[in-house]
């Protein structure tokens, strides 16, 4: 019998493979889809907020954002009242890519949860969210 950590890990890897298989042909490298998703959902944010939300090291986020900026997906700028932090926002091209990714994520979720009822999907989401909150100490 498999342990919970094994099933969680395998599920995560399957989801990652499904998303990557569709994101790579779009020219997106690992890390970029979740950053696009975050910015589409929450709008312009500081680089450190993106790193925290996406669970990516700040230095790694910086490298990913450099590539995204070079690809025309994002803009980074300082605000007059806060010159220390870089604020990141989507360009029109980035917004378009984020919309494409919404469909990619929805398709991957549908494949992973095929055979579950809507109630089971909601329960799964609620329980996994609770597990994440336990880890964050909230």
C-alpha cells in the first residue's frame, strides 16, 4: 500500500507533466506558468510577493522574471514611493498567455480529477488547502 506522501508526490508530478507538456510548446519554461497565473489573478505585485506565493526562491524568481521580461510577457518597474522593490505586471502578451494557461490548467485538473464528483473535487480542494494551512502554521 502506498503512503499519503507517495500519492501526493505522484499526483503533483502528473499535474506538472500535464501542464509542462502544454506550456513548453508555448515557449514557457518551468516556473513561468505559475507566475503568469499569479499576476493574472492578483495584478501587479512586488517580486518578493511572487516568490512567496509561488514557493520559489527570490533569486530564482529574479532569473525567471528576466527571461519573461525578455520574452515580452511582463514589465518590471520601480514605483516613485518605493525605489527598492521591483513591481511586476503583465504585458498584453502576458495577459494573453495567462488566458491560454487558464485553459491548460483547467484541462490538466479535469484529467487528474476525472471520475470524481463535484462534491469530491470540492472536498479534495478543501482538504489539500487545510494541509497547506497546517504547513504554514496558520
